[in-house]
C-alpha cells in the first residue's frame, strides 16, 4: 500500500467525519460545510504476488449551500502512479463528472492544476496556500476557485458572484 504524498495530504487530510467549516461573505451570508459521506478504499493493481500493490482512495461529499447549486460537492482523493503522487477531483456529481477541479502532486512534476501561493484572506495570512481554479471546460457551475491551507482544508472559495472566507472550523 502506498501512502498519500505528504505535499498534497497536508491540504486534504482534514476532511474526515466530524469536521466542519463555516465561511462568510462580505454581507454576512454564511455557508456551513461538513462531510456527509466518507469512504476510504484500496484499489489493488497488478498480478498477485510481488508485482501487486494497493492505491488508497478517499471519497467524501461536502454539504454546502454556497459552492454549488446542488447543495453538495463531491471529492475523490487518491494515490496515483504507483505511489509517486496523488490526485484530487472535485465535482458537483457523485459520479465525478463533470469534474469542477482537478489538481495533483507528483514527485517528478510537483503540483498540477493548482499552484502554491502566499496570500491573505480577511486579516489572516496563509503561507503556501494551494489555489485551484475551475476546469476550463466546465462553464455551467458557480464555483470558480478554491484556496486550501495546510492542515485546515478550504479556507476560501470564489463563486461567479461572491467570495467566501473561512470564519471558523473544527477538525477532530
């Protein structure tokens, strides 16, 4: 079994049962986000014996009123490339199509589909935040970009009409 790459896992590990995040826009509108489903599985690849290996995959749904009109975003987070990296797909559908966001980390290439930045949201400075923008081919959804901080998860998101920033959170 291959572990998640530490560089990506620090952004994705907070998403577990019992965790929650509250976001607020400039007019005081709130969005409470929490996992409603959570499943971690292992995908066995290769022939039985010495060439067999397991890739870990975590899937969960986040209840939200602000990120998507469906009231949910669905996330698939998995180890890829025989443990040489990890990938994340965020979608408005449990079937993961169309994927709103695709970002990854590989040992050879670094981050793909997202970039690490230092930024300030409200009065809080974040070092090495991961920003991902909506996939170019997806046009009918409201979520435009997300910003993830290490050991916290999503600390802000931008829709086609608003910006929400993290006001409180709990990670068990």
